[in-house]
C-alpha cells in the first residue's frame, strides 16, 4: 500500500505541473457524462416511465453508474495499452523484473486523475435525483450501504476488464478485447426488464455489468434488497475469476526480445 501511495502521489505531482491540460481533460470526462444525461432526457421525455421506473429514479441510476466507471478510468485505463504497449512491444519485460504485482504496475503507469470529475458528476446527479424522488430516505446506514455498493460495482468493472485484457496474452492484437467489451457497460445503466432473456443473461451472469449500475442502485430507489447482498458476492467472485485468468495469461507470456 505504501508503494501504491508513492506511485499515486508522484503521478499526481506530474499531472498538477500542467494544470491547464488537466482542467481540459476533466471537462472531457464531464462532457461524456453530459452526453449520457442528454440521452436519458431524450428517452424519458417520450414516456412517463421505463419498465416502471420514473425519470428521477433512472437519473439516480445514471449518477450511480458514473462513479465506478470514473474510478476505473482513473485507476485502470492503462489496460487499454496492455496488448500494444506491453505484450507486443515487449515493455512487459521491465515490469516483470520489479518486485511488485504486475497488474498494479501496469495500472499505475498511467493514472487518469482527471477522470475523477466523472465521479463528482455522478454524486451530484444522485443528490439531485434523490431530492426529486418522493419518500427518498438517506441516513448514515444508507450512506454505508451506498459506499459498499459503489465499491462492489467498481470491483466488478475492474475485474471484468482485467479478465478481458488478459486475453491479450493468448491473442496478440493491438486493439484487444477491452474496447468492444467497454461498449456493453451502457446496458448496465438501464432496467434489466427492458432486455431480451439472452441479453439479460449476458449482462447479469456472464459479463455482470448490470451489477455496476442498475441493480445496486435500485436498492436505494424502491427496488428489492437482494442486490445489497448479492453485489458484494458477485464482486468477489468476478475478481477471483479475473485474477485466475490474469495469472494464466501472464504465465503464458513470452518475451518479445531475442
């Protein structure tokens, strides 16, 4: 943990040296959240509810989903470069020589702290939505539940992309599997009742993005309580599977050198 903290502080100092660039990139993350908000407004303007959920409830879900995605962008966005920069170009060799977990080294090679602005936007949207939802209750217990759900959702996001990034050890392609899978996260922001059974199975059991947005957020907006217990379990199970896939892929890695 101490080494991780040093990595983070060192990178933070480097980023703060160019504050104008940092501010522009923060706006970019906010614009992405703004586009998602605009799309939600368009959908909800055509109907009073979607699968029985009001516009304010779906706004809360959107705000919730922005937080784990923002943390992933901040901490693990370098996974996009695993295939091209580390596996194909051979930069993984220097990482393997250091006495520190390979996955954490790759993540800490680039920390996108500007993307934390998305988490701030998400919290603001949740607060605005909560004020609009009749009978919304929020105390210390709910705050603790919210923290647990957000942490669980973040772990699920990181674990899913950890597993799919590890496929680059088998299939050496510069693009890799991370960008295509990333597009599936959008489905996790919407009620699962909207989807066909096969798609519901995909985003709930196989690639559990529904546990990064709608399902954990629904606990706070009148939904069932079972996600409160299932989400942490899904996070742990997904992380264990991802760690296994990562270790298997890493054991298969062959140096790009002679």
